[in-house]
C-alpha cells in the first residue's frame, strides 16, 4: 500500500481527499501545519507528499524546501488556490514535482499521483523472480501461486530491494523503511527480516556487504 503524507488545513477538503484516496487503496497521514508535516516526514517513509501552500506555521513551499534540503526526494504535488506564475515558479524551485490549482478533479489528482509513483518505481506491474511474484496493488507475495502471508515488514523490504536493485541497501535505509522513529529495533531484528526475505527464494540471492548493508541479485 502506497503511503501519502497530506498537508491541508481545510478539514472538509482534507476529508474528501482522504475518503477518495483511501478507497483507491492509499494509506493517508493528514497534518494541518508545516511543522508537524516535517516531523512526520522525518519519522516515517512516504511515497508521495501532497502539500497545500497557505497553511499555519510553515507554508507548503517553505516546508517542501526544508525537506529537499535534507536530500529527501519523495515526489511532491502542491495543491493550492494560487494561480499566479510567481507562486507556481516558487513551487517548482522549492522542489515540487507537480502542481494542481483548486478546484480540481480528484480523478486528475489520482492520475498525477500514479504517474509520479510509476516514475519513481513505486508502482509497477507484477514483479516475478523465479517462482516468486510480488503484486504491488494487492501488497502480496506469492510462491507457486500460494500467498506466503509474509507480513508488512517483509513486503516493505521486498519493495526497498526492488527500488534499489543493483545497488547496496544500507542498514539505515532498512531501518528507515521498516521502523518508525519511536520503534525499537536491533541488528538482530534486521537479520530476522533479511532471513525471512531470503527464504522466499530457492537459491541464495542476498549478499552481506560487511559493515554497510545488503545487495540482492534480481
């Protein structure tokens, strides 16, 4: 399930967005000001950011600029009633990937979200390695047609390795994806989920890169 962090202080409008997007299978975290948005973005991994501009404490453009300064490249769409070219320019200079002016058709927003997810490799068709198939829309992993009931952390690990195929996945990347900032973890718990992931395959595909992380041969 793709996760969206929404910054919107209009509660009625936010509820409409949340209801529609949740029906489409997204998990929504909603905040009403820029400072809380920054906290949530730091604490957890999200696949898409949606930001209104005119919100309390930090506006959407300032918030996104601070996020980009931390090398956070999560795709972001600005949603606003502003229509002037200067605001549009500032939005893109702050690091937004797309821009929708209110009022807009929510179906169009969903298409923009899907486009960014596909571009970033977060939404793909069925992924098959040997006899193991990952279904991104259903969030399931099957082997020989049997649902393996892997649990969400193993699924997130699968997604993380797929998104970084051919690259080393560091321990910090695994911790950030699998645990929230206030959850406890250990090197042992990381190894437990790596072992569960490795057991999906008949042949060993995970290489331990000493003191750095892991690399998977897909």
